[in-house]
């Protein structure tokens, strides 16, 4: 069961990453940040449970940074539109 949950967490992060790479999502969008937060939080909990400290550090920081970005996206001041590339 842990493996299925681990794969689900990884797929959330990878889906967000792929969507940004294929320009289907912006890296500052709420959905991108939420997918990263959910996936990294799942993987951090599993890493803690298995005493995988390096993986816990990676995923824990990933979750914290994603949570901060999502907080700013939800409650921070509006961001100025980004300039488009030519």
C-alpha cells in the first residue's frame, strides 16, 4: 500500500512539472502549487515513516516552499502580469 501512495504522490508532482514544461500551466498558478504541495507532503510523510532523512529533507522543503507559494497566491497582493516573450 505504501508503494501505491508513494507513486500517487510522485505522479502529482510529475503531472504539475509536465504541465509547466508543455505550457499547459504556469508555475505560479494555484493548481501547480497545490499539486506540488500535495505530492511532496505525501512523500515527506512516507519518508518520515521510513526514516529516510535525506528524502524527508528534500520533500519537506519542497512542501514548505509550495505551501508558501500557494499562501502568497491565495492571500498575497495581486501579482503584476508577466511580460510575454516574442
